[in-house]
């Protein structure tokens, strides 16, 4: 290690070395300990924000629709919310397609709310978009409203067979969750 002698302003000699000084080692050690300490604080904080295992288990559900006849609907549960799965008849599909989209409060066609090639299967969350009540119309004998779809008894919102808002205070159509057909008789929601 080479040493260099220099003169200070007060006339005393100062010795400098080219290697790592003790002060540099202390600075490096302090920064390292701070980095390790920061990581031990941040890792638990970040991992606690991840969804819990019970939520991940509910992230998707599979439903067998083989017993649902045209004109019928079933209720199931997805992420602790009701889901309506409806097998539309050709007459219900024709009635939904006949409605001018620009006359709707939340304009959507039936094709936009269903899967290509399976327009007879409508999957919606069974939660009214007004204040979160569960509409009637999915079970046999329930009131289906003026448009033959769903009726929310809380504040009188009427939905058509495509789950689109037609009358009442609800601001939007019934929400269509992400879903896909695993086979002709099984739907995966989520």
C-alpha cells in the first residue's frame, strides 16, 4: 500500500493511503446493515398485501349446465356473490336483438354480453347495479319484471332477458363476469 505525505494548512504533515480507510469500511457496513434492515421490513409488508389462500381458492368456479333447459336459469355463487346462468330461448334471443341499442341506458348488444357461438348462454352477476340487492327472475315462479328478464324488488329496476337495464333507478346492466366454456356442459367463471 503506497502512502503519500501532504501538508495541512496549519503546517502539519498528513499521511494518506491509497487503500480502503477505516471510515470507508464503516460507511459500507452501515449501508449494508440499513439495506438488510429495510428488506426485513419491506418483505413482510409486501407479502401481507397478497390475497389469502381462501380468496385464491374462490378465484374461479366450474358450473355444470347440462340440466339447464332453454328458458331456464340457475343461481350459483362466485366470490360470495350470486351468479345467474340463463339458457335463452330463440324467442328471447330474437327479442333481445330487436331492441335498438341506442335506446338503452347502458348500450350493449347480446353478442357483447355472451361468448361467440354460445349466444344462448347468458352469465351475469346477480347483483343489482343500483344498490346491490339480488334481483328476482332466475328461479322458477319468480317475478321477471316487465321485460321478462330480472326484477329488483328493492327499488324496482327491470332488466330484460339479456340482463340489460330497461327501467328503474339502476345505472348499468347486470355485470357479466369473465367466463369460458370448458366443454359444452361446463362453464368456468373467473
